[in-house]
């Protein structure tokens, strides 16, 4: 939690004024039993109604002033807590944005969502409660004990014994419950993971009739969470009955000793009532403190989990920008892989091994291979989503590590395997590629992506609203729009990662032709399972289990590469292929 407290610096005034007004409220509350004692001893015993009314007015005034102080404290505490959470959530979001794919793969998407939402909300609640109660409750507990000593030392000794016993109970429960709450939060991660997978994969689950299986998996994760919560809840629940037992025993002792002292004339009836009131105040405040500590334990567990995300440093660091220090000649290769190897974090085997090839400016490169052969891993190294674990990659004659992320990714347009669109208009989605794109530029990109016709058929054209994830579009329409988004910026390097799988062969062929006509100097990487999508390429790289099985043109590979022959003839029978 200490690492996160610096977010309260911007709210130093509120963090001081909130507890201060709570202490003022507590001070007025501590005066009320003394006033009540005077009402009983002097007003009621002497049947002095004016005196009773006068002190009754004092009690009302103390209550009103305390209420004003309490409302003021609530305002400052809420302002500080909400501001703290807002700044924390923003910085956490920015930090997550700085993490590479490797860190996100390791931590997990569902875990990051939990940190951003549930954990920060719990920490916000903890900060709010601490500002309001953390000083007030101990102040009243020890203040009541001090006030008891001003009434009678012998009776006040009951307070001296009671308060340490209560402290042992409260802090003992806290020490036991903190690690348990941490386990509960980890189980919540698993429930959120199941929820997220079910929501994102709802269509697949229904297609394979797996609803019942998913319900069982979710029920198992949910039951584990519930059992954990019930167990830690039982331990936390011990706090209230134990504190009530101790307080009620103390009250019994206090009344018993007070009765003897009243009988002996040592103290008055009003003073006994005041002592009982102070003991009751201690009971109420310790119950509040107990609940506060339960919330603090939850908040500390959540804060530690948030800090763990902040402690995860990005392994990909931007270069100094040396990639643009000189003008490049046309004969400099656009992309070069020199003995490149790559292994995912925590993986036992490398995904890519010893890749070496050179791509000239304006060439079209096809990448083909079986499932899991490393095609996507290869193209993810070009925009530096991951860093190669061996060898080096050059773009424009410079290692990719020398470019800043902005420089590198301005040169590259990438269309991932999964077509991702965001809620908004078609125009807003296209302007992700180029923020100041004109209508003419967007229409040119749509035309090249074979998407202009269906966009024009929409009532609002470019202003047509796309729902989250493009759920109101077909798979082919989503793919074509993501391709158009990448083409808007006219990148030097275009990567199509199996992004035309939902298109028919004719549309796919028209797309490839239009992309080449859009910019002759554009270097294009096409990842595909279809031989027909890449046989026109200047070079075809055939991957097999992370290694290069062959590099060449379609005709060359058909003669020399057995892996390519197997893929090609599985899609085109030999008699058709030779026709």
C-alpha cells in the first residue's frame, strides 16, 4: 500500500482536513456523557427544570456541531479517495499500455481487468474508511478511557484491562485474515477468467453445445470462491461476538463496582451513567474499528496485487530513434532477418529457429506453413510486439531496437488474425490508421480493401455506427474494414496476418491486386493457409515447426520443397494443378 500512497499527495489538504473534522466530531461526542452526568446529578436530583433544559440545549448544540463536522469530514474523505482512485486507475492503465505482449501473456488479461476494476474499487473504499475512521475510533477509545479517569480512577481500571483485550482480538483476526483475503482475490481472478472466456466465446460454446460443461467449470470456480469467502468470513465474524462478550463483561463489572461506590458516596449516579456511556462508546467504536480493519485487510491485499502489476517492468524498451538518422537509398533491403530465433516467455521450446532472409522494398512476401509453424510469431517480430531472443532484425538497414516505437509502427500497417473493430462510426475506426485522414483517403483505402461497395450501401455510409467488436457486421466485412484501416496510413510495410480467411477467392485476388496498385513501393507480408493467396508473391517463405523449410517463388518451391508441395496439393489436386 505504501507504494500507492503517493497518489494522495495531490489531496494532502483533504487528507488532513477529513480526519481533523472527524476528531472534532469525536471531541464533541466525548463531552456528551459529562453533560448527561450533570443533568442527572444536578438537574434531575434537584428537580431543576431550567438547568435540565439549558444542558439539554447544550447536548443538541454538540450534536448539531458534530453532525456538521461529520458531513464535512465525509466530503473531504470522499474527494481524496475518489481522486486517489482516479489517478491510480489512470496510471495503471498507462502502465498496462506500456507492457509488451510477453508481460500481458504472463499476467493474463482477466487478472489485469480485475486489478483495474475490483481491486482499485476496494482500495478506494479502504482509503475512504481510513480517512474517516482510522483516527476517530482509536481517539474515542482512548479518549473515553481518559475521561473515565477524570471521573474515578478505580472504576477506570476496568477500561485499562478491557482495551488491551479488545486490541488482541481485533489485531489477531486481522493477522489471520490478511493472507486469506489475498487467496480469495486470486480465486476471483479465476471466476472472471471463466466469465470473460464465456462472453467472448459465446458463439463457439453454443456451436459445440458446451453450455453445460462451461456451467460446471464456472460453478467449480465460483464454489471455490464462495468457500474461501465463507471461511475468511467466519474468522472475521468472530470479531463482533468476541468484542461484545468482552465489552458486556466489562459493563457488568463497571456497574457492579459503580453501585458499591455510589452506595459509599465515592461517586454519583450521574457519573456511573457517564462511565457506562463511555464503555458503550468504546463498544461502538471498536465494532467500527473491527469492520474498518476487515476492509483494510482487503484493501492491503488488493493494493499488493496492484503494486505487483506496477512492479512488472516492460521488457521492450524503445530505441533512441537512430533508424532515421540518415537518408536511405532504394537498394537498401526493407526487412532483413539474420539467424533469428524466438522463444515465448516460460516456453520450453523455441517457436522460431535460425530464420534468415532478405526482403527488398516493394516486394510481396508470402508466408505459409502448417498450424503452429510460427507464421504469426514471425510477423509479430517485425513491428516489435516481441523481441527476438536470438539473431537480429533490420528494417531499412537499422536494427528494429534502434527505432522508437512511434517511428517503427508508423512505418508498418498490420492486420491481425482476429479482426478487431471498436464501437463508433466506420470513419472513426478508419482514422485509427491516420487521425487526419480525409474522406477521399478513406474511400481509396476502402476501395483497395474491397469494402467501398458495402459501406456505400449503408444508409449513413462512413458515419454508420459499428457496435463493439463489429458485432453488427459479417466476418468478411470486419476483415475488409480492418484491412482498410491499415491501408489508410499508406504504410511502408503492410502485414496481412491471415486477414482474408473470410473472403472468397475472387475477392481475395481483387484485394491483393488493389493493394499492389495502391502503392508500388509498399512491402507486403501475407500470412495465409491458402496457397492461392500467396502463389503470386515475389518470395514465399515456407515454415515447418519454426524453421524455414524453403524460400522461393511458387514455381521453385513446387519443384524443390516437399512441405510446400504437401500444402499445395492438399488444396489443389495434381490433375487440377497441372491443368
